[in-house]
């Protein structure tokens, strides 16, 4: 299920993946960074992330954050998140759809505001 392990910098603002185009992120273990996957300052694109484990992020496992517009649409499924400040986070995003995810040991499992939609299905947080 998982392929490569990507071990990042523990800098609070560093991101392992930065989404700026339509993409599909699949099958990795992401650990030890500021953010696992970040969409910011990008065109309004749809992207997916699935079959991932995201561990030990100082800020967020996954974050869509655009300070000027409601931009960014993520579809996330089959993701394990552990020991991150925010599990899944939006701020001025268009939307985030989350399905079949496990989020544990986070200050906030799901956090979002000022977005068009935030859909959470069949997920568990502890």
C-alpha cells in the first residue's frame, strides 16, 4: 500500500508536497515536516490524495490555504494522520472532501473556516 517514505524538515512552515496543479498524490508515508501537503497561491484546481500515512507534522497534515480567494479543492481518502497539530485544515479554500480517514493524536482533527464546502464521510478521529 505504501511506497516511499518522505522525511521532511521539522521547520514549522516547510511542506513536503505543494499543490499548484491538478494532481494525484498516492501511496507515500510523509513524516516530520511543517505540513505534509499544502495548496496555497495556486490556480483553482481539483486534486486528490489517497492511500497515505502522514505523521508528526508541526502544523498540519493537509492544508488548503488561500488568503485572497476561495481557491483549492481537495478530495482525500484512505489516509492515516497521527501526531499533527491540525489533521486536515482549510482556510479560505473552495472545499475539502474527506472519506475513510483515521486521525489520531492531533490538537484539532478537522479545522476549517471561510470555505464553500467541507464534507466529512466515514472518518474516525481520536
